[in-house]
C-alpha cells in the first residue's frame, strides 16, 4: 500500500465491481457508487477533504460504468466467458479503462498537500496495475461462477480429479516457497517458476482451471508479500507486472485449451451424428479410394449385397458393381446392375460424390430398386389389362350403338322389301332405290361408328345447314306421318356452312327425331320442330322440340348415361352415343322443358368460319 494514500498493489474490488455491472446491468451504477463511497470512508481512511473523498469514488464508478457499457454494447462481450475474443476484449478494455481511472484518481489525490512527485508516480503506476490485476483475475472468476452456478455443485468429483487438483495446489505452494522462502534466493529471478504449475493447470482444466489457479496464486502472493521485506519497497511494482503477465498468459492459454476442447467435442458429436446417420441409412453407402478399393461400408450395403462387413472391406468395388468403372465418376444418378453374394443380379440406383482434399475419396450411394422395378412391371401389366378392358368396353358400347342405329335402317329395309313383294305396279319400282339408300346409310353408320370408337376420330367435311337437316329428316317423314306427327323445319341459318362429320351429326339428328316420334306414339299425334339458329360466333345451335309428354323428372339426371332408357325395348345408347359424337367435334348437347310442354333437345356444331379463325 502507498501510504497515506490507501493505494494497494492488488485490488480485488475492481474485478467485483466490473463483474457486477456486466451481470446485473449498468442501470445499477448507483449501488456501485454508494459501495465505492462507503469503501473510501470506512475502509481506506483517506485523509482528504470531503470533496476529495466524494470525487474519488465517483471517478471509480464512472470508469467501471464506461468499461461495462463498452463491453456490453459495441464489443458484445459474452458473459459466459468461453471465447478467446472475450479474453482479448476484457484485457484491452480493462487496460485502457484502469489507466484512465488511475489518471483521474491521481489528479484528485494531487490536490492533497502531502502528495509529492514521487508519491504521484507511485500512486499512478500501482493504482493502474493493481486495478488491472484485480479485473483480469477476479472478473473472469466471478463471470464463470455466475455462468456455471447451476452445474457447479451438481458435478461429480472423482478421486483422480481430486488427486490431480491437490497435486497442482501443492506445486503452486512449493513454487511460492522456493521463490520467497530462502533468503538467499532473488525472487525476481525465480518468479518464472510460477508459470510451470499455472501452465499445467490451464492445459488440464482450460479457462476454469486458469482462472482458479491465478486467483489462488494471487492470494498466496498477497499473503507472502504483506509481511515481507518487499512490503513497502520498490519491488512491489515489479511483482505487479510479473503477476499481470502471469495472469494474462494463463487466461489466453486456458481459453485456447477450452476452445480446442469445445471444437473437438463438437467434431466428435458431429462425427457421431454422421456415423449414426450412415449406420441407419436405408441405402448402401460405400467409401472408395482412387483404385476402387472399398475402405468402409455401412450395414445397409452389407444387407443389399448379402455380404459380411469383413467381406466388403478391402475388396474392389467391381466385385459387387461390375460396371462401376465404366460409368465415370460423376455426381449424376444412374442405374447399374449389382451382384449379390449368391451370384444373383439386381438393378441398383447409384450416385457418386467426392470428398475432396487429399486423398480424394469417392462416396457411392447405392439403392436397391428391385421392388421399384417389379412394381413398375406390375403397373405396366395392370395398365395393359385396363387398356384391354377399356377396349372391350368400347367394343361393347360400339356393339350397343350399332344395334341401336342399325335397328331403324334394317327395319326400313325389311319393310321396303316386303312392300316390294306385295306391289308390282309403278309405285313399287321406287322401293329398291329406298332399300339401297337405307342399306347405304346403315353401312356408313357402321363404318363411322367403328372409326369413332376405335380412335375417336371424325371425318370432317363441309356441309350446308339446310342440306344436313334435309338429309337427316328425309327418311323420318313417312315414319312421322304413320304416327300422325307433323314434322316441321325452321332453318334461320340455311346459308351457313358447317365443318363436321356429316354422318355422325345426321345420326344424332335422326336419333333425336326418332325418340320424339316414339314419345308421342299413341297420343293421337303431335308436332316436332327442327330449328337451326346462330348460337355464338362460329357456332350453330340445332334444336329438336316436341309437344309430347316430356321427360320424367326422376329420369332427367340419367338421360345421357349409357344403357339408361325408359323404353321396354330400348338399348339406352342413343343419347349417350349422341353426346359422345357431339363433344368429339367440340360442341355440347343438353335438353330443357319448354313452358308450352314437351321436350327440347339442343346441340351445337361448329361452322367453317370457326375453323378458319382458329387456323
């Protein structure tokens, strides 16, 4: 201590003050100011004026507050004190901060009449180094105690740790005795002996050991120097610098050891996770050198190739993947053939990667795709069966459609033939022509339906609206007359040219008119109107309306379904087939019930103008 100015060579309170502000926050600076003032009045006993006793604690508080603000603010000091950067930040800020505090505090003490130039130099130097040592040693100790407060007392201490710690403490005491015990030894020359146990402690226990070791060493030095002949001599400053160098070296060495252990533990955890992932991966993973020798293989690879690990290790990759070397070392996925231990071949999906560095190893990821290939084959077989079933269903629909469509022309042919047998006059001479016409229409229907159901194709041709309606209704006038049904045409688009499959559209018209006639059979007669009008640009809407009994509402949702019919001898394919053919040409078909009664079927067909606009 530099008397009568109450300046000590080591100041643990400085480390406690800075740790307090770092942990609790700088908002608690008033508590620190009160503690510093009480310390100055009650403990130091500074013989000064009241303003001096007030300014001194305020200088200390302001200095600690500034250091804590810089560390917690722009420097982002880590309170856990577990990084090398924390040692650098704390040492640099503490060195600069304590120097400024020492200058300010010395300036306050300079107002005392009893301070000489020699006292001013001694106060400045010892105050600076004493506070710096207090921060370097005690602040890390307090921060570590605070960060590990929960796990400190729960950790188990084994006997080996206790023996090693006791031995290290004994070495510290032995070094202190060698340096300060014998009177014939110069302590300045042998102070380096203290580095040996400190280095041992730091390398074994990291930053925690370094902090605890330097703290214990400080206590020992203080205890020895308080009552020694160096108590008030000039040698105290030299011991301060030696102790500071020892503490800083221990901090840096301990933190380097701690970071190295943390990195090694992190690497071990990462390696353990990687080994777990590789061991539990469902795909085979094989490490290969540049000569194709397998260096390591995971359990999945052993299962895939039905080999023991010792059989895979040190064998060549071509023994299990014969074509491996021919695919090249690319990162793309390819299909290759694998070879099991029993000689069976199987398809495998292979991906190859490189580790980089030296040596550059290759990592092959192998996936057994036997199940995938088998599944693909089964799906292909099922698709083929479904296609076959679809063709059979189409054949059934075609057969039903042919039965429906051929019923009418064949009936007409039979009627005309019977009439030809009964008549021999001039009127009967026209019957063969009608028979030929109906037979030709039946042949055309069969041909077009076969083409449509086989490939969904249509033979488009240019047809006038009037010609289409006239040809479709030509054979229906006589049938309508027999049922006392009037058949009328209202064509507002006689000059419009359609680009359609004529036979298919005539078949639709013929089917709709025939259904309307059958619906009014036995009702005493009725009226059917076939109308054509423009729907939208490029479209013509054709309507077949009757004033018959209409469609049963319970059957309305099933009108266009295949095999749905209300006729005792109907096939139920007429409207279903009509919808298919209309939609195949881009149109649509629907029906409604007019307010006047009966039923009106509508369908749209494209004009040649629509096709020209699209082209």
